[in-house]
């Protein structure tokens, strides 16, 4: 993924999560305001019921006796005299009925002088008091009004919105996890770029001396002194052969590094499988005298593929079958069709792959840890390259162990 695309994804992710947090905050504020209105409505109705009962049960009010003076302060005008014990009883009854479960303070006032003559703090957790004498002034012409204040109203409303706060906290956690994930991705991206730059520089540095070695070895191999000496000719042939192998590995690394940056450049064309694979098999047979390859492919089968990269796929699969065989290599190449597509199978008689390692064999630089792997030269890039080419062609590749010995590699070409 290019840095520009990664930055766009990161930005969009941040905008989306911040937008969700803002929306959540607005919903929480709206929910708080709604709870506040519901609370005021319940308190007003409860106090109106109390006022009616204190007035003798007759609704003789020409206007609403309950006045909301402040956010948490209410005044109730009563055209009658009443006792604090009676008021307290009615307040408890109505507040319980309307589920108003918070502390409050009530106070009685003289209607003529507006002086408070009695007050009390009521807690939802306090026990009912025992018989208590209340000194309360009475006069036949004296009437009263009372007030109610809820000192913990804000705390009470906030506690009723626990779900919204839990949801907001969860979103904040998600945002933190997202930020940490993005930070990790960026760090991995930097590490990957450093690794790729190192590999590119290393392989380029290798190619120059390797080219000199190949030129010198080929020139040396043409000398009469070398031609006349069998041992010298064998040694120079080994140098040339191994140099070409090393050059092939370097080309693979460079191609993979290029693929990471720009993707492989594919030029699909029609390829008839039988002669194409037969030509590759013949080239392999010239190099490996003990190799047996049996081709069981119908003559008319053709696919659309990039010739260069498809050649490398076949070569890598056959080369692995040869390298990881402890006896005389035998490879059976076959094909068949079904309603979904074409299957091309490569069955060998090699040493097989432990089941736990099969999911990892297409990973970059991965090699199965066996004694044979230590004897075979390689960087663990062959099958990784094969997987990349297969994916860019929109094909599929799979590997499974045979029932007797060896593995079967299957290429699937969907119709």
C-alpha cells in the first residue's frame, strides 16, 4: 500500500471516529435535557397532587400552585393551613409513586411575612423517624406555603444516563485502539521500506561483482589449458553454474521488490499448455539426468497468462520437487476440468511437508526447518513469488501431501 493511500485511509478513519464521538456527545446532551424535562414534569405533577390533598382534596386553584423558581427549586402556594408531618407524608407518598428517588429539602413559610417557620432535609436512605414532637406555630388566621429544593438533582440525572456514558467510554477506547493500530501500521510500513531498500541496495551491489565473476569464468572455461584438464573444467563449470543460480536468486529478489512498489507488469497471451510445459520439462531433463516427468494434459487446453511469469511458476514448482526429493525425482503433471474451471496438478515423490508448515510455505523468506532444507540453497522466495504471480492472474494455488509420499501442487484457473 502506498503512503498516499495509507494517509487517506488514516484521515478518513480519524474523521469517522471523531464524527461518531461528536454525535455521541450531542446525543448524550440531548438525553440529559430530556431527562431534565421528564424530572421537572414528574415533580410538578407530584407537587400538584400534594397541593390538592393539603387543600382538602378539592381542586379549587384558579392557577397552577406549583412554580418552578429555579432549575432545582419549586414553590407551592396552598390556600390552607397544614402541619409539617402531613406535608412530609404526602411528599413521600407522591415522590415514591412518581419514582423521584433523590434527596430533597422542604421548608414552610408564613404567607403574611414570607418567613420560614420550619424546614427539613429528606434523604432517600434515612429511616422513618420515631415519634418526634414538632413545635409548629398555629393561628386560626395563619396560612402557609412551602418550597422544595433538590440539591443533588444534577448528580441524579447524570446517574440515570449510565448507558450513554458507558457507550461514550467504549467509543473512546475504540479510538485509542485505532490510534495505536495506525501507529503500529506506520511503524511496520517504515520497517518494511527500510528492509526493501536494504534488499534493493544489497542485490544491486551483488550484481556488479557477480557479472564480473561470470565473464571471467566463461573466459577461463574457453582457455585451452582448462579444456585439456578435466578437473579444471569441472571447477569452472561449477563456478559458472552456481553464479547463474545466484544471479537467478538476485533477479527474483529484485522482481519481488519491484512488485511491492508497482505490481508485476503482466502481458497476458494465449498459451497452449501441453507444448508449453513440455518445452520446460525438456529443459529440466537436460540438466537433471535422473529426473522423470510424465505429462498427462489434453492437447487442446489453453489459458491466458503472462508467458514469462508463467514459465517461472512452472520452473519453481518443478525445481522444488527436484530439490526436496531424496530418491530419483518423479513428477506427474496432469490436468482436468469441472464446472468451475481448469485444474493443473504437479504430483511428486519428494519428502513432503509437515501439515503445520503448509499454511506458511508461501510467506516471504519462509523455509521449512528440515535437514534437507539446510542442504538446499535458497532464500525462501520461490513460492512467495509464485503466489504473487498467481494472485495477480486471479488464479488460486494450493499444496497438499500425498497419501504415499511427496506433495501435490494444484493451480486453479477459473473460467
